[in-house]
């Protein structure tokens, strides 16, 4: 009986704590009601077109749904088939991680270093160089350009260059031979990686308080690398986080580059990515339950990657 009375007392205490927290939350919302009112339209759009579709996708991943019949609950069968039956999915996971590991960190560091160097230039030259470096991410004909560069005949720019200098005896199939396809795609992705992250780094560098450098030199900063590590990077941590999230998102979402340049599916699935697999089942086979399972796994991978990068960025400047 004494144990039961203690249990009832603890439950009552926990309930009171929840009520107090809810009351404090409502009080805080009412206190900042103008701010919440201004944010409400964006929040409504974000919830409607992002949160709800993600939750629906997770729910559909446990069903068989062909868009003609009502979804049929099948439990974890989609996930079991993905990891135990679908060899192409495992190939796409491997290709995605290869592309993400190679292009993500290299593209991120290249964007940061380019922004740092360009920030040291005079204002007019800096503005021109920013436009030059940002252009690849907004160029609409990028696949046409790279298609000509990597063309498999002797008229392709790369083959023509190598043949003229006697480095190869016959044209190479850069976009259809599995031996060269991954390398070709990595080059294209790296070229396109100087985008929003690069602009964020430039903005972050411009926003660093100049008096911090003077204080840093008084405290013992001796060279530009120490200045970068102990002052510049910690001061632009929000921009670093934004660039990292953009880098992770784009590197794990690589699909258009492979589909446009190498086809869907590519030869021997040499550059078939998880998003390509998702497009195959979602847009061509209309197996939406299976496609939702693929999207859910990709979502989990990206969440874990972002968490790992956040932990790494916390060590910057320490």
C-alpha cells in the first residue's frame, strides 16, 4: 500500500510539473505574440510542405502503395527487401557514400579557402571573383558543357586534348565506361559545389569584427593561420554550419549529374546513387511504399551526418 501511495504521489508531481511547463510555454508565447504572428505564415508553409510530407513518407514506407490501390500495411518488408534482396540499392548506397565522402569535404574546404583568399582582394576585384566562382552553381547548361568536355569520341574536348599530346591512342568513353564514370562525375560535382556555401563564407568573413584581430594580436596571435583558427573561424561559426549543411545535403542528394551525363540507369549502375534509386522506384515504377523506405533511410543518413558535422564544428578554435 505504501508503494502504491508513493507511486500515486510521484505521478501527481510529474503531472504538476508538466502543467507548469505548459503554462510557462503559453505565457512565453503570449509575451512574444507579435513575433509568433509574423513567423506564423512561414511556419504554416513549412509544416504543410515539409514536415507533413516527411511524416507521410515515413508512414508510407511501411506499406505497399502503387498509387492505384489504397496503401496496404506490410510492416518492415520494404526495409528487409532493401538490405537483404535489392543488390542495386546496396550498390547505390556505396556509390552515394563514395561521392559524399570525396566531394563533400573537398568541396566544403575548397569553398572556404577560395572565400578566404578572395576576401583579401580589393573590393572591385573581389566582387568580380565572387561572380566567377558562384557562376557554376547557377549555370543552366552545365550538363551540356560537361557532356561536350567528356564526349566519348575524338571531338570531345578532353579526348581531343589527350590525343593531341599523345597521352592516349584512342578516345575514352568517359561517361559510359564504368572505369571512368565515377571520376568524371566527381569532377563535375566538385566544379558545381561552389555555390550557396561559398557566398555564406564570403558574408561571414565580411562580418567579422576587425577589433577582434587587434585584441587577438595583443593576446599572442602570431601569424595568419592562428588568426584564421582562433578568431575568424569561431566568429563565423553560423556560416560554417550553414555551408556544412548545404554540403552534406547536396553531396547525399547527387542524382541529376549522374542521370543527365551517364543516363538512368548508368552502365552497370557504376554511378547509380540512392536518389537515382528513389527516382527509379518513385517516378518510373510508381512503387511509392518502396520509394518512401529509400527516402526514409536517406533522411536518417543525412540527419546523422549533420549531427556529426555539428559536433566537429564545436571543436573549431579550441
